[in-house]
C-alpha cells in the first residue's frame, strides 16, 4: 500500500472508531435522559401526593378541633379537649378576655352538626377556614339551635404538624 492509501485507511478507521464512540455516547445520553424523566415524573407524583396529605391534614384538624370545641357536656371539658390541638396563642384566643377558663355548676351542653368548611390557603405553612355549622346549645334544659360562622387560622408547626393558631367568632346566620 502506498502511503497515501495508508492515510486514507487510517483516516477511515479513526472515523469509524470515532463514529462508534459518538454513537455509544448518544445512546448513553438518551438512557440518562430517560432515567431523569422517569425520576422527575416520580418526584412530581410524590410532591402532589404530599401536598394533598398536607392539606388534608389541615382540613382534618380543623374538623376535629371544631367538633371537640363545640361538642361538650361541661364547659371545662371544652377547653381540656382542644388544648393539644392548638398553639399557645390559639388557646389564648378561646378566652380572649384573659379570664380563667369558665367553671360552672349549671348544666351546659353543646353539639355541632352540618359542618361546611371553606379553605383559604395563605401559604404552605398557614391556612384559614370559614366554617358554617348548626350549633345546638342546651342551658339548664332550654335548647337553641343557630347557624354559626367561625373562622379558624391553622399554622403548620415543625415536628408537631397543624395546630389551630386562632379562632374567631364571626356571627350567626339569620333568615327564613
């Protein structure tokens, strides 16, 4: 073989090796891209699932708190049942006058039914609910039922989960 032909053969051989290496590199990149897409899809699903769990935990706490706060047989029980569900600020908001927790000998019972909760998500760590429900209160044998509106503010506390940070009585719905 002539030196000119040797150069062509060597050049063709180098091009074939280079092409094969480039082909392997492209196949490797495609496999990595497919793996990244698969991981991204899996992470997106997990994030969506966690967001739903996080949100539903707040809704569940809101419902549990309202049920325990407005369904009681004795006034003292009302406060004992909700203390663990609240922040210190939230617990203080249940008796804003700063007075002692009411202790009475009179028969006071209360129950909640027909809860409708409307959520406002302020951030990942804060959410508020406007709650509408039927509140039946019985005092010394006399019963009254009213449609009540209450706002609850929930705060996500690290390592403790959702806690009620404020409760505000809005009012009662009246009408025919």
